[in-house]
C-alpha cells in the first residue's frame, strides 16, 4: 500500500486461516482527539438519554467510508440504517431489535455486520463502546 494511507493491512496466519490485522496508524488522526457528541432526534428516542460520542479516525474523501469509535449512554431509540456497518463491541451491552421482532443482544467481544436497510430499535443497556467501519456506497 502507498505511504500516504493512514493504515496498512497485514495478513497473519492464525489457526490455518488468513485473518486481517490492522497495523498501528502511520499518522494519528487529529479527528480522534475530541469526540463529537450528539443524541438521536427527539422523536426517535424511546427511553433514557442516549448521549452518543464519536471519535472519527478516518473518512475517505467521499464521506461514504469511515472508521472510528462510537460510545453511547443507556437509552433506546428507533434506527434506520442507510449504510452497512461492521461493529466490534469493546465495552458494554446493547440490544438490537429489528422490526420483525428478532432480538440480538451484543456484548463485549461480539463482532457483527448491520445490513443496509435494517430498521428497528437500538437499546443500550450498559454504556456501550464499539469500533465501527461504515460503508455507504450503493451495491
């Protein structure tokens, strides 16, 4: 990869599988120093005070691909994903319920992908922090 990239990928052989591993950032992102704080729109909040913080580590020039850390205080709100998102929960516990009533509880160490188009409820039970990778490109 070129020297201008923020990070490089390296493949490590683990248990006979190739596993992606992110090498430390070449240049720490100044965006990651202070979090951006926000709340869902008032009409989407169902319970609690889900104050959210985002530490943006990378965003491409189109703004459609981004990587960072997200954290949220306990509460619940309606969600509608227009993007695809990979998540790795690094702290806390949340519950994601889709509009079909399927419930998934996510805890520290869980990794998953939220598909574009998912609608439902995100409920933070214990302050949750995740590493995210978001892709908003069309199929």
